[in-house]
């Protein structure tokens, strides 16, 4: 394939012209692809890259390179099953003349897309999730406590397999040290005043094994607003999260809840870029804060940075975790606590969290 195509770009030995990328998953996983996808686009400016993800995820690809096209495809409703996925690939092939496919997910749907790609003569590669090593790291007995390569490194490997080595060319969504225009978040709050300190707090995650106890997190909020220069922005979803964070915002001065407000990624990411620090779990907000260049203090419970999911350029010194022989017990935090008490989270003192945050205030 590609023998008659001209040499295009630096190192593009196969002469690729249109490369399909997919990742249909949770927000944090998609956010982790951005440093690598933006970098590969800048490494190969003469290749068009087509990123296909969930429709709800397309909004995080702001300030993207000109040769990146982001498409939302609903594989649960519009492209269901084998026929739906065949139709999806056929439409992409027809519209964009796809000649290579990089699967950054490696689940049943994308395995089928890879199979269909090969049938149609499209070169395909996949993410190596390192499942065996992750199992050794999280098993109850005879753990192998060694750090695994990051998810971003695994994404780079997938591009290498189609002949596209990637060097990092990413300095955050707003550039090195850059911040978004304050008008982008004017519907949320006024521009930041001189001398004030903005702290984002994202206290929730998808699973209990990754959530710092709310009563302890409230102690952190109380400790922060004792400083009259500190303004707290609470980040979360709807339902019970929204109700709890609204209660805190009404209870404590200079505290604003964004939960359930649906301001949109553009506004919330812009606001994050002006924060001095964000306190997050091992969750999507950790990754979103990281890619806008904001310092992140992260709390880890059942999961562990060794699994490879630490935020982009996040410092080891900004992670909070307890040294326990049972940790990590899960890659995603979705397994029941072996001890039954979630001490990995309950044992973290609010004063320790405040101490970590204070370095940036």
C-alpha cells in the first residue's frame, strides 16, 4: 500500500495522507489522547488526521491543529452492531479516503473496525493496554509493584506501528504558560482580580474507590476559604453531586458550584486555565486541568499512578496517596474494598490535602 504515493511529511515513509483515529470511552481517557494527537498532527502537517469519538467528547478538542478533524459518532444508537460499524467505516472511507487506522481503544467495537479496515486494504494498528502487567500490579497476592508506561506512551506506540513516530509538540491547549480569554468564561464569573487565588475542587469520580469522603472534602473547603484571597470553584456532574456542591456553595463564602450548570467545555476549560491549582481525584477533571497547563493536586485511593493514568506533566510530589500493601487493588477503582473500610481514602487527613494545596496559594 502507498508505493505510488509521494513522500509526505517528516518521516512519513509510507506516504500516508488520511489517518483515522478512534477512542470511544470515558472523558478522562479521551482527554489523555490530546497531547499525543496534537503532537502527531504537528509532526506530520501534510497528513490529515480524523479523530472519531463520542459526540459528547468533541468539545474538548479546542485550539486543535488545522490538519485535525474531530467527528462525533454515536456507536450506541446511530452505528449499532456489526452492520452499523461497517457503515461507519464505509462512510469515513468514502468521505476522507482513509489509508491508515490507529485504534486507541482496543475494545470489541474497535476490533471490528480494525477487521473491516484490513478487509478494505487499510493499514491498522492498536493500543497495547498492558493488561497482563496491570493485573500483576493490582492482584491481591504477589503484587509486582513496578510503574508501567503511561497511557500517552501507549498511544504513541500505536502511531509508531503505522509508521508515524511521535515527538511531543504539545504545550497545553492554550500554549506554554498560556491562558484563555476571560471573556470565554464571563457567564461563570468576573475576571480574576490581582492578588486573588482560584482553586478548583473536583471531589467526585466514576467509582467509590476513587472518591475522597465528602465530609473530609468539606473540611478542605472550609480550610481554603479561611484565606480571604481564595475563591473556590466546585466541579462535578448532576444529581446528588450537584445537590451536595450547591449546598457547599451556599454554606461557604467565595465558593461557586459549576455542577450541572452545563456551561460547556470551552467555558469550563477556559476557567480552569486561570486557576492556581485544581484538587481532583483520579478522574477526568485531573486530565482536563492538566492539559490546560494548571497545576493539579490529585488524590489516589484504590487506584495508583503506577497504572499509567497520571495527568499530563503532573508532578509525583503533587499526588496524595497512602502506602498500603493492598494498593492498588483496581485499575479503575470499581472493585469492592478488600478491607471493607476504604482506608486508602478515609485515612488521608484533610490537613495533608490543605498542605499540598497551600504550596500554590
